[in-house]
């Protein structure tokens, strides 16, 4: 909340692992760093941390390019390292698609 400017109400209403939180994180990162683009991720890599409706492997990836922010909901398979690798790979693919104008 303090660093990226995620609203407390967003966390209360949707939780840390949500589309809304990822969107606010990406916007906050872009603003804080003064960059044209930013990527933010929030999720449950496991092995624990799952709650009803939010399984292990659930990851929201937000890519910001100026005022435009695209958020992807993903449920990755495998263990913690697999989820993390898939998150990085998918994040970079989304950024490339956004920069190429494909999103």
C-alpha cells in the first residue's frame, strides 16, 4: 500500500490476490519509477496460501503502458518454482504483446 499506492479499500474488498490489486500495483509502479511501462504480479505460488476461490497457482499479471493497463488471470500448474517460472514467462509475453499493439 505504502510503496505502490494500492488502496486499503481495494485490499479489503478484493484481497491482495486480485485483478484490482494487480491493476493498482502496475499503475503505482509506473508512477513511482517514472517509466513508460510496468509489470506487476500478485498470486499464490504455494505450497500453502490457498483459500476458497483462490487456489495455489492463481496469479494476476498486470502490464501498464501509459494509461492502458491489461490484467491477465492465470492458474499455473506445478510446484512453487513452476508457478514462478510460468509467471515470469507469461509476464514478458504480455509485455511484448502490449508493446506490439496486439492487446
